[in-house]
C-alpha cells in the first residue's frame, strides 16, 4: 500500500515538474469555469501572483477590448460543454502579449462536467506576423482597387474564396453572388474556357510554376459585353510543400488590346481604303512566292493597277472626289478579283494584287474583267467621275523568282501600258527590261548634260514664203558628247517625259537661247523671233510662266522675241486646265504660242477654239507627199483655209523642194521651214545668217 502511494506521489511530482518546465501555462477550472489552479509559469509570464488569478481574478490581466469577447466564448462553451479556443491579450511586465487559450471539459459517465483543463500558449510573435501580413494585404488590396485591378484570393487550407468588389464589377456580378469558380468559368467564352479550366485544375494539384499568367475573353454577366481579362497568379506553399494559398490579380485589358490592335492595323493598312499597305503587301508577296515554289499546281500572278487621271480629278473636282474615286477602285477591285486575292494600295494612285489561278490565261481574264468593272462612272452629289485604270501583270517564277524582281517586272508592264495602252492590261515581256534600261540610261545622260552645261541650241531658219525673207528661228536641242560630238535629242528622248529632267534641260536650253539673243543684240543685229519647244512634263510644275519670264528679264529681252511651241499632248495629259491658263498668261505677256505637229493629234479644232494659239505648224508628214497624195494636199488646204479664217499664222514644216514651197505659197501659207531654207545650225552660223538678213533689210 505504501509502495502504491509512493508511486502515485512520484507520478504526480513528475507531472507537476513537466508542467512547470513546459513553455505554456497549464490551468484548471471547476465546472462553473472559476479558475482553481495554474502553473507557476503564470507568475513568470504575467508578473501577477497566482492567488490573484484564481476564480475570476485572471480577467483583470486581460486587455479591456478582449474581456467581453472572451467571456462570450466562455459562456458558450459552458452552455454547450464544448471545447474552447480563444485568443486574447494578457498584461505582462513588458506590455500586453497575445495568448491562445484552449480548454476541454472533464465529464463523468453521465456527461456531467466535473471541471475544465486547459493551456495558455504565447502566440504574440505569430499574431504580429499575421497583423503585418494583414496590413500588407490591405495595402495591396487598396492599391489594386485604386489601379482597377481585381483580386481572387483562395485559402486552400480553409477552402475559402474571396473576390474583390472590383473583380465582381469586372464580371458584372452582384455582391451577393458566391465566389465560385464555376460561376466565373461560365462567363468565359467557350473557345477560352478549356484553357482556364486546365489552369484551375493544375493549380489545385500543384502542377504549375508558382507564378502563372493567362488572358481570356469573357461575356460580362450584366450586359453581355465582350471583355479581355489578363490574369496573373501566385501560389504560396507551406513548409511541407502543400499549397496554402492562391492569389490571382485580374486586369481588364480590353481597351489596351483594342488600342494595340488599332496601332497594329494602322501600321499595316491604308487609312483611306482599308486595304493593306505597301509594307504588309511586300511581306505577303514573299510568303506567296515561297508557297508557289513548293507547289506547281497553280500560277501566281502579281498585278499593279494605276488609276488613270487621278491628278486631274483632284485638280478639277477636289481631293474629296479623288478620295472617293480611290475608295471606289479599292471596293471594285476586291469584288471583281475575288476573296482569294490580296489587294493593296501601295500609295498615291497605285494598287497591287496577288492571286493564284490554274493558268496564265485565267489570270489575264480575271484582270481584264476587273478593269472592265472599274470603268463604270462614279457618281457624287454634284458630278460624275470617270473611273479607269491601267494594269501591268507578271507571273512567278518565269518573270521573277523573288518579290523585288517580280515587282519590277509588273512595274515595267504597267509603265509600258501607261505609255501605249491606257485603260488596258499589259503583260510583262523580257524586252521591256531592255527598254527600261535604255530609259534609265537616257535619264542618267540627261542629268549629266544639264549638270555639266552641255546643252547647245541649234537654230533652223523659218522664212516668209512671199519673199523668202528670214522670219525667225526654231531652237532645237543638241548636246555635246566628248567623243561622239554633237548629239540630237533622240539620244535622251525619255528625259522629256521625266519632270525633273525635262525642267533641267528646258531651263538650260532657254538660258542658252536667251544668252545668244542678247549677244546678237549687243552686236547690233536686228533680232527675229526664236521658237523654243516645251515638253508636256514642263507644264506639270506651276512655276513655268515665272521661270521663263524671269529668264527673259535676266537678259533684258522682250517677250515678243520668244515663241513657245507645244504639241497637242499637253492638252490631253494631266492638268489640261492649268495648261490653258499658263498659255493664256504667256499670250497676254506678248509671247507667241505655236501649236506644233498640227493634225497628228486629237481634237485639234477644239484646241484652236479653246486655247490661245497664235501659230499653227503643219506637220512634215503632210508636206512630204503634198504633190503626190491628194489626201495630204486636201488636209494642208483645209488647215490653211481654217487658219486664215481664224487669223492664225501657219508654218509648214519639212519643206525640202522648191515645188513644195511654190504650192504652199499659192495656197496662201505664210511661212515655212525645212532643208530647202536651211538645216539646224550652231549659234555662230545662225548669227551670220541673221547678219546677212539685217544687211538685206537695211538695203531695202
């Protein structure tokens, strides 16, 4: 018996020692909840004598804010005889600290509570960490809401999900809707739903990287609007590797993506027509050529389409009308060429198209049909616009294996078409390259001639048929070659269709003519009128009148000494209205206007009525067979009769025989030029001829 008591005492002492050595505070209470024992660590931690803590004295050590919540939990536990787990702050010598109080009832066989046994655990460090975390999370939440970022917080351990108000607003959901993944998933568009579901499943299984991102589309619950949602998520793991928490932020990036799409669209498209631009087209052409290289089943065709007379439309009807014309061309090309065609506006009045057909013949037929479709007039509120285009086409690979070569081939075909087949389709031919090389060479030589001042006017005399007297000269362009000598304008013919080259040559030519006239005047010679040819390209600059009059003023020459010869092509090309205004300005200033090669062009009578023409020059092609071809004679007679009635002087070109001169004189032709009277000659020979004429004039 004594041994049993001793053993029991030893066990009790061991228990008491274990309790006293534990870091937590052990305590017990009677059935009513009054504290009856506590371990010595109570006094060590709180500094309060153990006797003062018994009964309900321990409540005096609680923080005032924690007394009522703690008592409420105690009353609930006593009434329900269930365990209690409550946190509160206890006063210590160093201030209040957080403790966790846990207790369970001890009951007998009948279920009656005999007492309570519990512990107090210092959890102050953990509470401070939680408080800091909550503060950090609160700052993050506020910052996220201020930035319009939604939050989806998932506590894995507790199975608790939280959606922020901003996120609910993004989804178009009311505050009372539960934060269930299925609800959010149902709003995602079907095409993106599987991607999001896979991500949700992988998160729950821990199969993804701690950081993840995904962009999905949703239809907002309240209005059905399509929105783009960019999600960024983080997974937080416990020390044992289990996921404790998943935090997802959500941004509505609809406007951002829309802006980016607009910027990307603008970078690749023409804003006027909506067609892709040159850069995007070049890229697509390269891809199309790569596909064509791998397949021999279809013919790849590249077409360049140039809208005819767009400048005239802009000049006469305004740029709004020109823009309407370009938009109409774009729409008609798309409709006529079909959905399998890539159509682009390369810039200005030029369009391009690439497509595949079973044969070259099929491609030609499709393009010719498209050009026919373009020809329908375009009606505006106040006028009707002509719509026409010229096209050049090339095939891959026979006309070019790369994008650059194929574009050059189609461009050469287009250039050829614009020169000789306006409004039609021209197919590339290899000889076009040689023609273009000749043109390029001519332009290069022309620029060299103008730069190095190699222009030399040659003068062909014009005579009065009634008495053979010198009436003037026509200045003809020649240029000096270092080894080949004097060259004619045919060696640089392409330059007269090029704006820059034609203007440069024209300025050099006029300058040399004015210098010769001034020198002859200063030598005491009586001057006669000199005719200078103007190319159509020179009329494409608005300052033609000012440039010529300035040159005359520089040498102090009268405007009556200058005659400007133009061909009928200037009335038919771009800016015909401005040509008429320019010629009228010259006429009013005293400069003579001559219409060259009369009868070989288009609508000559109309030009005589509408433009200020002082002189008509009958083309040499009618004069050559004047005595043997009744048709040519009839044309010459008709021109002379018309000119005499209109009071317009006439010069017959290409007169080479006395018989031709006699016939023209009998038909009242006033003037003539040709080899019969003199070939084109350099300035010093023309000066001698002028001097002889001056002597004869003085003798008379």
